C-alpha cells in the first residue's frame, strides 16, 4: 500500500492505542474536518448501559471492572451502527476493533459492502502517563468536548468553552484502579492488532505524547491521503 486509494468506497480509518491515548479527541477532530463519522464502541456501549437494554445490562459490570465486553455484543452493536446511512461518507473507528476476533469480523463486514480499511493509525504513548491523563479527564455533557484537570481546563470553571453548557461529566471507569485493568486488557488483547494491520500494510504510527495540535497535524496528513 503506497497510501493512494484503489477504491471509491467510503474511507475507513481505525484509531488504535491504549486508553487515554487521545483516540476520542482526534476522532472528533477528523469528524469535523473531513465529515467522517466517529464510531466509538465505548460511547455506543455507554449508551446501551444508560438505556438499560439487554446488551447494556450484560456490559455494565464488565466495563466497570475495566475488562473487555464480549466480542459478540460489541460486533453486533458496531454492525448495526455501521449500517446507518450517515456512515456512507466514511468512518473513523475509535475503540474498535480491540481483539483479533473483532478485527476479523470487521474485515468481513467491510468486504460485504465493498469497503476496506484505509489506515490503522496507532497512537503511540507512554503507558505510565496514561494513568494520570485518564484520572484527570472529564467531558462536556452538552457537546462531548473533552477536558482535563491539568492539561486542558475550561476558561470558566465548570463551563464548556465550546457550547457553554454547565454539565461536566466524569466516566465511572476513569479511576486509577480500573485504568490499570484497561491497560492490561489493551496489552493482552488489543496490542496483537499492531502486527495484524502491519501485515496488511495498513499500520501508520503517530507519536501521541506531544502537543494535541502536533498530533492532530500528523493525523490530518495521513487522513488526507485516504480521502477520495
Ligand atoms: P478507553 O479507550 O479510554 O478505554 P472506551 O470508551 O473506548 O475507553 O471504552 C470503555 C470501555 O468499554 C472499555 O474498557 C471496555 O469495557 C468497553 N469497550 C469499548 N469498546 C470495546 C470493544 N471494541 N470491545 C470490547 N469492549 C469494549
Ligand atoms: Zn460543550
């Protein structure tokens, strides 16, 4: 793969990296900039938990423990979401796939619709720092903008810079002990995907320990190469 596209099918980008690497932040940026749709299985699962659906009930305790939700549940949720019409402009997968079985299921789903993965962007970070990053983060409940106690505080306390809402939320699983389990799950079950996408010629590495804007620039460059 030399970076040029061979199909006219909607682009499919994957963001890979441990919890706290910044997948959500970068996915939101790509969504705005390129009109791609961010598909976060974490967000989809949290919505399922909040709705009290069967899938949500099964996922709740697993997520609180920092373990991975079962492949069948996650694959079904992603398949439904991917079939919705807004995905026709292309998607950024954030938090999926997380296991080899999910990656294989994704390949299968995409081939059914004549699509393929354009790039799997690995956000490379220092694990030890992720604990601090995650324990300090919070999100605007109005628009989804992400903030951090140390690295990115709102201009006016508790008020969103973007939409003005005053309802910041913190995720139940963003505490130090759960973070350790989530990092373990990443190393044991998700990191094999680095080899999986390297073998397919799709892996792209980005140093994700620097400034958000620099990381953004690197990802934009990679994305421009796969946009039709
Ligand atoms: P983070 O990347 O910061 O861990 P996410 O919002 O992506 O956060 O995921 C939160 C939790 O949701 C995970 O710890 C896991 O329990 C569950 N989850 C999300 N995506 C998947 C997936 N693809 N497979 C299994 N579990 C998932
Ligand atoms: Zn907001």
